[in-house]
């Protein structure tokens, strides 16, 4: 055969690739390759040293006797495939947890054969998902989970709680509700903050909660130093666990709020002038530490305090993790059974809490188990509100002044007038110096009060803003205390 009659290598590669792989794009414009009949997808532009689609394609071409091709031919073929895929239907990819058809969700077990867990209110099964229903994306942090055990009768939950040192039964139920929430991709869940005295096993308990869903390779990480580092960590797995936090800078606090409830990051694409790369994320967070200092009000609404106590009997790391590894299939099976039961339960959605989806899940959890998870969640938020107030002198001063107001009688002043009043109230007759960070203008005061508004409302002090012909004003109202029977009805 003459050179002119030979099929160009790029055409051979392209024809083979399209016969053995399905190519599609995501809403971000990234093109993925998915082996026919297999749910795992890989970006065709992956530069990773292992597991890239380029390597996958090269190995298949060699094993099937098609040939070995040089880099130029492979690049030209992948360029053509990428261009063709941009006209295909859009489909999202998922890490570890994904929504499915008919109200089901899927849990990726990280196995080479693609077997996953389908969770539905009627039960859970092991199956390979239809590639058009679920496309798994895996990274080096995607560990393999064991096959969950059947018919555990809740024994796995008991074994998990024996291995951890949660202080109360209420804390245990909140931890279990959070794990159930992590298996529902459409439900934003608050970030559990595992806290307690030194030696209470906070890091160990955090690793156990993490590894139930992320596998035995999952581990805690140090707090990132900037936004890009946190987004990179969040994009690499389903649960991001940060260990031994001692301080939350304002920027990190704001980023955590975005991760919990969802946000989008846009940055310039590499080697381009005008193109951009979009990254959408909403992931479960897990934090551990003795104390993180001052908590900002918006983060407090997204936290879930889980307190631990020091164990009475110490065990070696080897013994502890050997027992956990042996119990993990049973723990996972019991968690799946519990998830099915909770999803099938009917409950009203509380309308007074910021994380309404998680509050509804807590109500379902209580209906299914008889526990008091929702009251425990409310109590946890009350404790966090106390922490916010104790760490904010402005909030304390506002509450001090509000205590002098007549109930249900609004007090209106311009922001500068409120600043003068509150500054004088804090300084007192002894004219003590103002603390660092005290508002210096009416605008700064107004912005601070907007952040504190939910915290103050939880203490029956309502802050509102309005305008008259004379100008803008801030209104403060103290609600009268509710009768005990009404509080019981609400809670």
C-alpha cells in the first residue's frame, strides 16, 4: 500500500475513540470521556500523571492491536474529538454523591468496576449506574469504600458511637443526621465543628465520620491560607475536613459560608487572554478544634457544634483503626438503612431556621427514630449565638440598650445618632477607650448591624432599615418574652 493510501493516524485514533468512548461536555465547557457502559468519566485535557484519558486511550489502542502512535497524532485526534464534543448534550459530573432518576441518589464506592449504591426511600441496592444518569468524576483523593453489609439491624451505628467520644446522646443524633445529609446532594448541610477538651479524640472522631463516606484514605487537612487553596481542596473530594482550627480569619469565614451553601468561582483560563474557567461548588465541611475564637454571625448559622469528652479508657491507634476498618462495612450498611428510613419519613419543614433543608432533615430524623434531633439543633444554634455575642462588644452594647426599650415600641434614629448613643453607652461615665474594630461612622455601624441582625433577632431584638423625607433611619424593636407554652410549641 502506498503512503497516499494509508489512513492518517489521527483518523484511526478518532474512529477507535468514538467507537469505545462517549464524549460530552459540562456546563463549565470541560469535555469528558466516558468508556461505553462505564459510569466513570475523565477530562480529556487532564494533565495528571496517572489515570488521564490520554493514557487510557493509548493503552487501549496498544492492547487491541491497533498500534502505538506518536504524541502529535494523539494531540490532533484529541483536538478533533474535543471540538466534536462541544456540540453534544451537556451533562454534569459528580464526585462521590450524585442525584439520580426517580428521586434516587447514588453513592460512588470508588471501585474499578463502577458498582455504586442507589439510595431510594424504598430501599438501597448495589448496581452500575446508567452512564447517562450518573457520571462519576474521580481524583487521587477518591478512596474505595467496602461493599456495605446487609441486614445490620443498626449494629453499625452502635459500633460507630462506641468508637467515638460524643458527650451526649443529643450530639450523637446530630452527628448521624449530618451523615445522612451528606448522602443527599441537594441538601446543604451545616459544617460540624467537633470541639472539646484536649485529648477528647476530636481528630480521630473527625476522621471516622469522614472515612465512612470517603474511604480509609480520607484524612483531615490543615486550614488553607487563601481562597484558591480552599477551592482546590473542595473540588478534589466530596467532604472537606479541616483539623485543629484555632482561628478563623474573616476571609476564611466568608469562604466557608460559600462552601456550605454554594457559590461559583471564576478565574482566567490558563494560556488565554479573555477566556475564563468557572468552578461551582457546594460541599459538606467538617471542622475540629478546641476553640476558634470569635465566630462571625453568618458562619454561626452554618455551623453544627458537636462536643466530645475525654475517654475513660485509652486505646492504641492500631487497635482503634483496626476495629474501625473491620466495622466499616457494617457501619456503612447501617447508615444506608438509616438514610432510607429517614427519607421515607414525613415531617413539616421548620420555617424559622436559616438551614431549612437540614432542619427538615432533622425533623424527618426525629419522626423516623424518635430522637430529639431538631431541638438539639436549635440548642446548638443558641449556643453559637451566645458565642457570637460574647465575642462582639457591639452586640453586647446593643442588647444592653435594647433592654431599656419598651416592648414592641420601635426606636428610630439615623445611623450617626445610633453610633453616638451606643458609643456613649459603651464608654460610660469613666470614658473607657473604644475597642479595636469599633464602628467609626454611621455607615460602618449600619453594615455591622446587618451582619448581627439574625443573632440579635434570636435574642428578641429586631433591627430594620427605612427612609423618610428627612433621610434614612435604623429602627430597633424589643419583642416581649414569649410565654413558656408558646416557646414549647415553636421548639
